């Protein structure tokens, strides 16, 4: 009799053999393990690099010039460590560019999407506007919310308010 496990498979076990995957011994950090599994697949790596390039193209020109064309990570380090160093350099470049523009932090829509409520409150006021020193740069994927009502509803409201 075959028993089907109804829950998800453990990420460290090979579904075909049931053995522990070799990455579990090499990479103890689960985030690094997932990254390195993605990195080993040519198609996933190409997709990841395309997403990184697309995000970088939406950065401020000063930031782009600062981070592009560099090699991140030391000889012998994993690609995951290199990507971490890239992220650190990106933050440094953003902070440097912000200081030139009179602020102390540049934030993008992707940053806001991954923030906790406490982090959001640190950078934005109760109306959702950036606090002093915060420079917000929306990306092409951000949707600007408009509190205005649509034209048809506005016309109907005006008709209702007219004196008889």
C-alpha cells in the first residue's frame, strides 16, 4: 500500500530517493541553500539576473553608475555571498546618492513591499508621504493610488448638490 504524504515535502530531502540532498551539508543557511539551488539551474539563473538588471535599470543614474560593471564577492566565495555584497553596495550607493540630493535614504516600491509596519512608519508619515530625508522613487511596477472619484460619480454628485 502506498501512503501519500499530504503535506509539503521537506526541502532537504530528494523526492525521488528520499536521501538528504548534498546542499544541506554544504550550505547550512536555508536562504543560501535556496539561492544556490536556483543558481545551479541555468534558466533560473538567467531569469534572476534579468530581474536584477531590470531593477538596477530603475535606480537613480548615480546609483547605477556606482554599482554597474563591478565584481562582487571575493575569489572562492559563493554566488550567494556575492549577491549579498551587491545588495550592501546598492544600499551604500543609494544612501550616498540620497546625501547628494539632500536626503539620507532612497527607497523604491520593492523596498516598501518587503517592509514591516514598523519600518514603514519609520520612513512614511500617517498620510503615506515620505518623511523628511527620505526620497521615494516609484518603480514601473508601482501603482499610484488616486483618492479622487471617477468623472461620472463627480458629475452625479454635482447634480445632487445643485439647488432646486
